[in-house]
C-alpha cells in the first residue's frame, strides 16, 4: 500500500511545497532487511550516574560491528560521523538532580542524531525505587523519552526499557530490537524486561530456524505479513484462517513454504483440532500468534448482541480457549514457547463506535499480564502487541479524510505497515526474548490516541 | 463363481488426504475457468495443506472426460503450473466417470509395487468451458485451407464452405453407440428395477442434508479449498425436502412410469479433486498422517448395447469379484460410498445385490450379496448434493471416505462404487 503523501513530501517538488506551507514531512522509515547491519552508523553510549549496563551495552554493540563513540558535551568537539543511535544508561539515577546529567548527555547527542536514528534509554523500574526521590527520578524518564520521541524528526524513534536488578542478562534482545529496523514503527514506548534464562545467541539472520509457528488470521493483512516475516526468520508457519478464506490462505502458505490449516477459531472443537493437527503434523508448536480479529462497529446504544458476541468470540474468547487448551495438552506447547496476542490501540485508548472491539482488545492486555507468571514458570512467554493505524485493505476502505487523519496523528506522521507489526511479533517470538513477558508493545508510531 | 484368492501385496498405499475445489453447476461460478485452471488450483491447495512446495513426488495422475485439444498433456501442464517441483512426472487417464477413482488405483498400485513412494491422483471436468468441435465436413475444408499453397487454392477451399457446416458440435452427455442420454439409460434401468419416485427423492434429500451437516460441522475444512468465490458446492440445497422434490417434473423416461427429475439426478457440474497417496514410510518421513489404506479395487464392464444390461450397472458386477477375492461379504463394511449419478442408479444397484435371481443368473453367485445398512450409505453426502464433475468425483469420494474411516478409528472398512459411461464400473475397498 503506497503512502502517496509521504512519497510526495519526499519528492523534490513536494519538499519545497510542504516546507513552504509548513505541512508535516513524514520520513521514509528504516525497516529491517536480512543482511542489514544493526545500525547504519555509529552509536553513542552515555550514562546518568553510575550505571551498571553501560559496559554490557557497549560490548553488545561492538559484537554487532557497531562503532561506539564517546559522548560529546554541548560545546565539545564532534567525534567523526553523526550517530545513528544514542543510548543512555540511566540505572545510576538516585535523585531528580541526577537527571541533569541525562540532559547533559542527551542534548548534544540527539542534536547530531542522523535520520532514522534511535534514542534508547535503559533504567530501573520506578516501582523498585529505594526512595520517593529515586522513584521520581526514574519516573521522570517516562516524560523525557516520550517528549524526545515527539521532538525527533526524519523517522527517528525514542524508547525506554526498564531493567530491574538481576535482569541485566535479558537486555540484548530488546536493545537489538529497538536499535534495528525491526522497530521502525515502535516509538515513544516504555517496556520492561525480567530476569530469565536466555539461550546462547542464535543465528541472527534466522532466529526462528527450526521453530513451528502458528499464525491465526494469516490469509491476508497483518496475519499474512506475520506469516511471511516468521518464515523469513526461519520458522515453519502453520497458517490458520477460516475455511472461506482458504484460497488466499493457500497462496500465503505456498509463498512461504508453510502449511495451510482452514479452521474457524471460534468453533467449539477448534482448540482440539488445532492441538491434534500440531501433534500429528508438527510434533507441537514453538510459537503461537493470535492475530485473527474482526470489527463490528456500532455505537453502544445501537449495538445488538450479535455484534457484541461475535467480536468477543473471535478477538478474546478464542485466544483464551486456545491458549488454555495448549497449556493443558501434554507436550504440544514447547517449554520455551512464545505466545503473542494481537491487541489494538483501541483497547488502550477506546474508540467511538468500538465498545465491543475495544473491550475485547483491552481484555487481551489483561490476559497476557495475568498469564505471564504461569508462562515464565515453563520458560515460556506471553505478550501482546497493540497496533495503531496500520495500512491494510481494511483501512484502504476508510473514507479519505478519516484515513488521512488516522494515519498522521502520530509522531512519525504516517500509518504503519503490516510488516511493522509482524517484525515486533517475530522479535517477541525469538528465543532471546525470554525476558520480555506479560508486556503489551504498542506499534503505533507514538500515536496521540491513548498515549 | 470361484474367484482366485489374492496374493498379499508387499504393502498397501496410504491415503494421506485430499483437496478439491467446491463443485459448481455448469455455467455458474467457474464458467470462465479451464480444466487446467481448476486442476492447478486444486493441486496448489493440496500442496499448501501438506507443505509439498517444491517437492518432487513420484507421479501425478489425473484426467478429464471432456477435453480440449489444448488439454493433450493436461496433468503435466497443471503440475508445471503448480507449486510442486517441475521434476514431478505426470500422465493423463480417462475412464469416463471412473477416471478419478481409477487414477487413485493406478497411483496406489505403483506405490504398492514400490515403483513410487508418493503420488497425487486427481480429476477435473468442466461442462461450461467444454470443447466445441466443428463438423467433419467443415474440418476437412479447414484442413484443405491450411494446406493450400496459393491464394487461388485458398479461395477455392473457402468456397466449399456451406452454411450447414457452421453449426458446432457440442459434446453431449450421450452414449455414442445408442444415442441415448445417460439419464435415459438410467431411466430404463430404474423402470426395470421398479425404483419408485419417492425413494429416489428421499435419497436425494438425504444426500443434501448429510452434506450440509458435514459442512456445518467442519468436516470439509481440510478437504475443500475455495475457488473463484465459492467455498461450498453451489448445487447444495440444505433446505431440500421430499415435498419440494415431489413437485418437479420428470426429465428422463417417458409417460406414467417416469420417475427421474432434475432433483434426483446430478446436474452438469464443473470442478476438480485430488488425493495425496504415499507409502507409510513416506508419510512418516514427511510428518504426514495416514487416513486409510487402499486395499483392493476392481473394474468391470457390461454390454449395454446388445447384452441387455443397464448402462450404469457394471459396478454391480465388479463388486462380488472384489469381495470374494478379499474374503468379505457386502455387510462387512462400516461405510458405503455409492456414487449418486442418479438416485435410481444407487437404488438399482442395491436392489440387484439383494435379488436372488439376478445374483444367481447374472453374477453367477449361489446367494444374493444381500442388503446393506442404509445408515452407513453416503453419510456425508454424495454427488446428488455436491454435483458430479465427471472425472473429479472419484477423488472426492476417496478423500471423503478416507477421512470418515480415520475419524471412526483404526480397522474400519469402506466400500466405493462408481458407475461410468460406456457401461463400465469401478469399485474399491479402503481400510483405516
Ligand atoms: N489494521 C489495523 O490498523 C489494526 C489495528 C489494530 C489492531 N489490528 C488487529 O490486527 C489483527 C489483524 O488485522 P488486519 O487488519 O490484518 O485484519 P484483516 O481483516 O485483514 O485480517 C483478519 C484475518 O483474520 C481472519 N479471521 C477472522 N475471524 C476468524 C476466525 N473466526 N477464525 C480464523 N480466522 C479468522 C480473517 O479471515 C482475516 O483473514 C486483528 O486482530 C486486528 O484487530 C489491526
């Protein structure tokens, strides 16, 4: 799906016009492609106070072949190339006064950040703070990073990862994700990692090699993109969709060397049939992506039971039932399984005409949070992604005005692509992402809705 | 009749699964689709279901009853257009309505003999995109025109065309040797066996209801892949009833005794089906299920032109031969799949097997084969509901029966009976 406005704004003529009229100029985002280096340029790593992650991050970057520059002060000499990433280790924060050093590091570094750059802050969670002052300092970073994300231009993003004491070993996967092109449309977000057994680094190009990944709603849209990205990353994809979508489902499966399973996930025997299929054909599943979803919009006062029930059945109850059945079935869900549930921005912000849809999608967020400890016990994880405005066949049918506004009201000034959601899900599915559990990651370009 | 007992084969071919496109009534959803389009799409659906992308299989065997000249290498061309490896060999077969089942038998036999490890059997037919032939006279003129060297010769050749030559010959569902439509032949047999109107209508209603229920419970979810906007057979009438069918006028047979209507006869249909077969070892190596094995098969032919037997009665003759060879009685089965070319055909066959005199004099048996438990007949619907794209019916039945047997558990037995034009019949035994 082309973004005519973005393309226009980036053309020679369009640049002049949009600049003169003061119109937004959405950038061409840096998206992941196999073989791409982690960053298109050097990185600067700094710290506020005595951070405990700075060395580990520096080492990780060097191992990825990234040149790590030393920080520059506001008036200091510039050190070679413009950085492609600015990383702040804020684990040393004790009081709000320490935030001054965060400012001192970030201000000149972010000023020099190149297009499609990344700002990443690593900090302790405020909830673990030793004092109100420390909690205040840590919480202050939320406002800081979200504001930086809004100030950045040219497709650059800023995100914050909370790393509690003891979870240091879990940071490689999220750090890589947030710096890479895989997180192109994830912006202004705050998420947490936890301590976990992290397997030795897998093949970077094919992190899902040898894995069996189930993707529901895979016949088109975001689901088809998820299936493709999973297959690109090495997984065998079991592509699931309703029987009536079987022809396009078969095309997706054939394109990626996966298999097609025609199944209505709301059928009474759907969990059982899925389990039997996985047992018989694949010896179980490593990854399950609950992506299938529907909308049946109406204002609450006009909404009939059928609309309410069908949305709940597909978007929430089926995810619950299938996940529970997989947990109960002996030997089907692999011990280090990854379950990723597709929620929505509507589930966070609410949306007029979508009481049913927003309720179902908010329910998903509660579900993954509640299930996370159970999954952690098995060495598995369950997370959600909440897409914002994603350009699909569905949104292409929206009225022009609604679509234009919907796609521009975010810090990246454009709609995301199905592949952006897919990359985030594929990242959560990686063995190395064991420390990310119970989270809801928004893929919304820092949408103004529900921010 | 003393049939020789059968040498135990080295191994039996496994039926792994199947795929078909929904069947469509002639000149409806698939009016613009060719045999090759439908067969290719059907193979691709099978490839997706079983993850066969880029794989080289032992052989793909399929056929069509109505073929264009361009369809001369139909199956191989379909394989080349599919996601299978281009190094998968293929050939065409044609045994009228027996084509699909015969294709499965051929693939299974090669697997049993160890000549191949895996294969696809299939069939396709379109009565919408049927080949139109020109009359023999016009064809001779056109060949002459093509051979003409000079402009004068060409004009001379063209001058020989007469208006009468222009009307195309549309292929008809009629027997070349009798000129009778297949339905007319069936009507003769129906009369002979005194098959009543109501029992035919009841069989038709059961077929529609059974198949609709099977769709509703998801039975066809892993047997059918949608095509050109259809996700169920568009001939299917779930709300069909004996009362409604009773209002239809007979279309075959004449006068008082005419019982065969459009409701209890299959309509002309477009569609395609495929079945994946393999050795048990091949299935295991590829992580694929074994639904059932093909145990045995038998063909027979009757002389319907001079011999006084009904055109569609050949399976009745094939059955006792196959049963004797396997030491089985007609009652030793959990499921019966008798192709519903016409409701009356199914009922005539069943009556013939129950008839002492017929079984003695025609089939050479001491005793009649007897009756079957009708609740085991065509339990998920058959051709009256789905329609009958000639060569595609066998594959539909084999895959459907194999799945029924698998669902019922190990050690279950199913029987297939398919009648075909030209007075032929094919029967087979599957076992889970
Ligand atoms: N497109 C967006 O902007 C957006 C934003 C937020 C969230 N989402 C969510 O992302 C997911 C995918 O959305 P999309 O835009 O690709 O939608 P889509 O309608 O293009 O695709 C959804 C797929 O799910 C399948 N499906 C529906 N019900 C099913 C059932 N009962 N069983 C099996 N499959 C079923 C559909 O057949 C379809 O192929 C949904 O959960 C949606 O709510 C989308």
